[in-house]
């Protein structure tokens, strides 16, 4: 089964300058897809993205932008209970995604709603996302819900296991809503990948990879990559795979290493 690899241009090809230059560098390295974080950089201390220049680079190279993060990052428990900033950000993000040809916006659960049972919090999140989908109806953009680990990177987050995202996605019950399976976060939380994939089924709409521990490129940690790709292929996942990792060597060398790991696994890359 083939997979289209999408380097994250926040972490990879940073040696080449701004985001539009990183797109060109990824294309020169043979990639036909990339992913990124927030489109405007409002949630990051880095310089905001030049969206017209980014669009020009994507069109010039023919590179597909596979995913972008929702802005602002969700912190739903902070009073007053007003999710207006999130909804406005989703609407703006959907407009930007459509302009850039990006089919996915990644959403997260934030820190949740303090002092309430987890199931109640999942129910409320599902309602928030259903409202968000109403606001971007007809945009063609899919919202993908990512769980992030609390053990190392995101202490205090509500959705810390992929199974949490699956539960919320089932309640949202929309073809415009799915799950992002991040292999790194799932491993840090000691999930059984085969079991997660079996439970998620077609809800998995995007996959990201990094090794653990360390969040470096595949081959730098202890994740069993043959078993990982066997599980993804057995589950029928043939969509893009985001390379959201911290490179331990220069980007070109790092991505060549990733490709060699996948080649050793006989995992062909989709062009």
C-alpha cells in the first residue's frame, strides 16, 4: 500500500528560510506534500506566515498542503464560557485552507472543562465541533481531531489518548469530521496501535509519525516501524502521513533516512 509523505514545514527544511522557501526545498527533495501548523502564526512566537507567498510556492511546485492547525489553540475551560474565538478561527482557517487547497484542519481538545466527568466533557466537545462544522458547511474542509500525550509534551490536556478522539468523533457523526492518529503521542500513552485502528475504522482521516522516545525521525527511538506500517496497511489506511518530528540531523539527510527506513519495510511512497 502506498503512502504520501508530508514533511512538517515548521520542523523540517527550516534551514532554507521562510515557509514558502521550505515548500520549495521539500519539493526539491522529492516530496509532493507538506503539512504545517497554524496558517497565520498567531499561536506561535515565530514570524507570521506570508500566505500569498506560501500559496505561490505551493502552486509553483505543485506541492499539496495536507493539513494545517486550527487557530487559536483550544483552551475551552477558561472562563467565561465563550467559544467565539474558536469559532471565528475555524471560519477564518477554513477560508485560508480553501485558498491554499488544504483539505484538513487539525483541532485539539485543549484542557477541557474542569471538575466534570470525562464523558460529560466529551459530550460538550462534540457539541462544539458540530457547531463548528455548521459554520464551515460547504467548504470541503475536514476537521481532524488529535489526541496529544500528557506524559511528556502536553500535561493537563483533556484528550490524551486516541480512543478519546474516537469517542468524540463518533458523537459528532459527520463525514466532515475524523480522527488524526499521531503514532508518537499514541506510543507515549502506551496505546495498542492495532486495537486503536480496529476501533477507529474509517474515522482515521490523517496520520502523523515520529519516533519515541525523543520525537525524532523514525529509526531514532524504539517504535516497531514494521509493525506500525503493517497495522496501518491492514486497517486499509492509504492516506497521507505527516512527518511531524524533530530532526536529529539536517533536513535532507533526515528525510532520506526516513525514506530508507520505509524502503526497508517495502512501504512504497505515493507520488
